[in-house]
C-alpha cells in the first residue's frame, strides 16, 4: 500500500509539468541568479564604472590615472568628450542617474597633488551615490593604492615637511637635496606590488554626494518600491485566476452573453486589480512614511502617478498571463515561478546596485526594474517629473498591452 501511494504521487508529479518546474527548475534557477550576483558583489568579477576626469594634466596626475585604471575592477566611462566639455556637474549627473558608479575629479584649482598636508583644497574629489556605497568603498581603496604607487614622493614630502617644521629645520642646501630627491623619486617607476604602505589619502581626497542628503536610510526607500511591485504582481496573479475559475465552472460562458461580451468582464477585473494594487502601494508607503520617515507627503503627486502606473502594469500583465494558461493550477504554479524570477532579476530581492552589469541590463526587460527605478528616482534621487515620465510610459504601456492580450485570448476561449 505504501508503494502504491508513493507510485501515485510520483505519477501525479510527473504528469504535472508546472509542478515539476516548480520543484526542480525554479530552485536551481534562483540559486544561479543569486550565486552570480553575490559572487560578483564579493569582489570576484565586480566591474565598477568610473568617470575619471584629469583637469590638472600634469605628469603626476597622468601617472595616477594610469595606475588607477590599470585595476581590472574599474571600467573607464565618459572620457571620449574630453576635459574641455566635461564639468563636475556632468560627472554628478552621471553618478546620480546611474550611468557611472563613481566619479573621480583630479582638480586643477587645488593644492599640489603630492601635498598630503591638511591645508588647502583637496586635489582629488570623488563623487559618490550612497546607494552604491560598496562601489565607492572599493574605488577609494583602489585610489589609495594607486596614489602611493604613482606618487610615492607624496609620503616622503609629508615626512620631510614634518621634520623641517617640528623637529629640526633644514638648511637651504638640505631643502634643495630633498627637492632633488623627490623629483627623482617622481620620475622613477615603482611597481605597485613593491609599494606597501599603510598611509591614508584622506587629506588629499574630498568626497561629494551626488544625491541630496536625506535622513531616510536608502535601503528603506529602495525596498518600499521593491516590495510594492513584487506584492502587486502576486496579488494581481491571485485576482486574475478568477478568469480560469469562471471558465472551468462555465460561468464565463454565461457572462459573455451579457452586453459588451467578454471584454467587459476582463475590463472589470482589470479595474478592480488596479484599485487593489493602488491600495496596497498606499499601505506600504504609509508605513514607510510613518515608521521610517520616507518623504511621502512631499512627493505625493509623483508617487501617486508612479503607483498608479505600477498597478496598471501588474494588473495587465497578470491578466494576460492567466488568459493564456489552460488550467488554474498551471497559471498559479507558473505564475508564481515567473514572479519569483522577475523579483530576483529585477531587484526586489537583491538591490540592483549589487548586481553585475549583465543582470542589471536583463532587469530592464522586467516591470520590476522599471517600477523600482521609478520610485528610486522620486525618493532617492529627487528627479523631476520629466525624468520619471519614461518610467510611467513603460509601465502604463505594458499594462495596457497586457489588457489587450487578455481580451483577445478570453474572446478566443469562450
């Protein structure tokens, strides 16, 4: 009897293709996505896009840029335009929009590059986005190593200045000899692996935030949007399954005889799911506002439009998917699988800034990424409506396209 029950369950699973996929395809697929993301984020294949602008154009700055970009983790971006047409504001805009991860400016209106004293403007400005703090930390480490490899005389000059000012003043002849030695050291090519120093470049480095300062933790604003789109997809799928329940029970055949035909049925479900999604988004962001200080009242109109477009996308796509399935079990199982994959690739489970560039690019094929980036543009980057408008158009367009597909398939199956 035990073997008979075992055999019956095995046959049931084998005949259920959706169940087989859920049991044996989805787990390794999700593992593969996470493994690629976290193996890269831990330092293995993480590529960081940097914009390095050398305004100084001195032998020292050129050596520093060469050493900096010799690191394989960094990819040089945005230098084709040349220094004359690239400003600090341009680099800030690139970092804020996500075109580059970190910007580095070697300034000409600052103290000498080999002076690590505390006086004067810092000769190096690093422009960062707190949302990509891992990238900025790595770049700072690479920059420190490259600085003392390319400009070893900076450390010696600092020690010599301290001795001259605080211990024993140098004679003019000694100062001349020190200057000649520093010049010779600067011309020498010291391999990076031979320059092991624990010195810090904090005194020559100025960090600028490309995003306006906000009190709310970035992770809170990010996951408010990430959780919203993920659960809107889940709830829309659950609501759309009523299409198949009504088809299997024969109720759909009777409803289509009403004025308007099957299109009215799909439209009614679509309107309900959109309203349901808008209420869900409201609850999530109200909690984020009251509990964590997300600036919801200050962005109410733009947030409402974004949430409306997100609810339309989730509702339309869910209806389109369900209308193409044959049974409720198939739609439920495959739909949940699809949402999990969309969440993993699109950024609902793991922040997009931790993902390799390839997965980030794939994420743009999902509504998850478009919704997350739209919310981030509002609450994190504080972008104007003109910047958020393309996100609304994509979300709204995908939702309406899904509604049209659902109407077509429902009409064909009744």
